[in-house]
């Protein structure tokens, strides 16, 4: 899986934000719950379905 930008606390730590401000909070980023829902959907596929790759991208891409 390649989820692109996912809104987590990592962004706050990466930017050393003392206020705890997430620099992506105002962007339409993928949330951790989105990824977990995709994993659940994959695990619920019938046995005759094989998934080899999953590419997940937010509508917003960091330049």
C-alpha cells in the first residue's frame, strides 16, 4: 500500500510544532481510519479474489 499523505501525529512531531498544530489539518488528507477500512475490506474479500497491489492517494498531494 502507498497511502500518500495520511493525517497522523507524525506531522506535528516532524515540524516540531510547540502548539501541536497539524500542518495538514486544513488539507483533505487520508486519515488512519480510511486506511484501516481499506485493510478490513481487503481481508473480507472472498477466497477466490487475490489482491496484489493497493495504491491509495489523497485528493491533495504535497509538492
